[in-house]
C-alpha cells in the first residue's frame, strides 16, 4: 500500500492509502494508459466519485418525496 498526501486547491491536504487495485480503478476511470497515476488524478477521481454519489442520493430523495 502506498500513502499519498495530496494538496487540495483551497488548502489542506488529503491523505489517501492507495492499493494497486485503487490505482487500476483510477486509470480505468480516467482512461490513463501511458503513465502512472498522479496526485491530481487521484484528487479528480475522488472529487468525481463523491460528486456523483451526492447527486444520485439527492435525486433519489427527490423521487421519494414525489411518491
């Protein structure tokens, strides 16, 4: 396992424990074939995953309220 400390754009750091499997998921998600995964790639991947999860949960709540 590899520990990465990623600087965030608005300050602060994000500490991520990365497994080889995690790197492969990031590569596949961001279509990276010709280089190693960078800290910025990890930051973008995590941001997108959380954003999509929150949007899906909000949508499901709105749909539940309509029933």
